[in-house]
C-alpha cells in the first residue's frame, strides 16, 4: 500500500520519501514500484522517459541506518523531512504502532499535514498521542492504489479544516475521487460493506445456500462484480476479519457487525483465501471450487415476510430468480441499504458521498441510498421488520430514514 501511494504521488510530479523500518522492506517496495512502472511501459501507457522521471522522484530510506548489514543498497538514511507538506502513514493496523510512527513524524516533519491510511481505526485516537492533534487527518486509499479510484478523507474531532482541505485537494490532484467522511468506525466503505460479507456468512451458516450459490445470486441477480465469498478470498480472510472485528469492537459489539465463527475458524487454520491457495474456495485447479462444507437446511418464511421479499426483489428489478435466490438477495441487500441509511442518519457523510464511495470503492452496481429510493423506503422498512421479527431481533432494526 505504501509503495502504491508513493508511486501515485511521484506519477503526479511530487518528490517522495519512501521510508520503512528495515532496508529489505524498502527495497521490496522499490522493486514493486519498478515492476509496476515497467508493466505500464510494456503496455504503452507510459514512456521510458516518464518512467525514469517518476522513479527519480522517489527517494527510498530507512528509519535508521543499518549497523550490521553491509550489502550494497540504493536505500539510505532518511533525508530532511522539514520541508515535507504531506506525510502519509501506511503501516500495519495497530494503534500502538501508528502512534509511534506519528510521534516520530511530528518531530521530523514539523510543517507537514500528517495523514493516516487506516481502514478502520479512529483518526481521533491516532491524533491523541501528538502535541498538536489538529495536524492529523485520514486518507484511506484502496488497494491496488494505482487502480482503485476512491480515497476517503476523514476529519477527526480536532482536525484542522485546512489540513482536511489539503488532503482532499491532494487526492483530487492525484486523479482520485475523494469523499469527505466524519471519523467513525469503518468510515463509509468498510462500515456499509459489512452487511455484504456478514449477511452472506450468516446465510451460509444457516444452511440457506452454498458458497457458490450465494456468490452467483449476488453476481447474476444483484449485479455485483464479485460475490461476497469471492471477494473475501481476494481481499484475504484475515484482513476482512480484522476490519470486521475492529468495527464491531468500536460499535460497542452491536449484533449488526459481529464476526462469524466460520471465518474465524478459517483464519485460525491459515486458510486466508487466494494468497494461501485456499479460503472459502480452493485454488489448486484451473477453476476455484468451494472448499467449505455446509449442511443445507430447509427454512420457513412466513407468508407476510415472503410477500415483503418478493416485493423488495421486484422493485430492485429482480423477478427471474426463485424464492431461495430472492431470499438470499434481499437479506444481503437489505443489510447493506440499512447500514448506509443508518450512517446517513448519523451524518457521517452526505448521501451523495456515501453512494459515490460504495460505487467507486467497492464497485457496487448502484449507490445503496439510491437503490433504497428505487425500491421504496416503505418496502425496505417492511422487509427489515420482517427479518427483525423472524431471523434475529435487533439486528435488522430499520434506519430512521425509512420511517419517513
């Protein structure tokens, strides 16, 4: 992630210091940038001269000079950061580690806006460890940085508006779609998207559908680019679980965000998705195959809920699928729409930015709030009340906006 941000900045004319704590980490980042630029040249998207100019703007360094390793290297000690305008942290999702990095940045880059690339931690908590917390903002990029268009700009409680504006304007100048969001667990994307993953896991655990069946429903009938299990495998089950756990803890363990035991079990077993060759799917052959055995069970739906599900599906534009497929689609989609509406009610962002973030950050076919408008607030409320009564009381409490 850090290497991707460095390449992005350098590609837009910025002089970049790429810093890590160990030489091999920095060298790996430089190698990744070099390979990325080489691919662009091979595809004719970048000239060799432009590649060289971009690479020349990146100055790799380590936090402290190595004392035992005498290998030749192009990596040197940190340069002078006193003139840096913007410092972006992209280290592991650990609050203590981030606090250490920001305390160092506060001293070494005294005039810079300090931005964290955290995906789920509180910007305010990261800023609390500094003498001047107003310098800290969030700039949440999405991976791969050079491809994904969205950047969430997060204002903490004490963030200086000028610092927030600089982060926003910088993201736009780098060719990104920037959205503003108030500091809240998961921000927009990682909060609203929890329903897409967690509801699919619950349906799987209940035996309503299999892994590939649920994925097919969301791709074919929901219009999503990838099904929830395909997407979790691509992102990494460990990463997805860590974000879910972080949001759940920060949301006072509300049942909407509770991580699922099946995912926890796979992570414990080391089955993390594509990067380990197995997650919900096995990737040993030419085509991925479901790798998690689930016992299918029959389930009953009351006539009232059944009518609500059919009405929701029809208004969402889906009339071709059978009852089980519609039930799967509606449960997952209703959870996503409800979370977006709850976030809107909490004023974490504008409705337009919430929709834009979900389209640009996760490739959703429509913004969830626009989708809810299409389906109708009364219809969405009706199906949520039905799920809240028959599936899990409290988990599907409709957002206040759906009562309007």
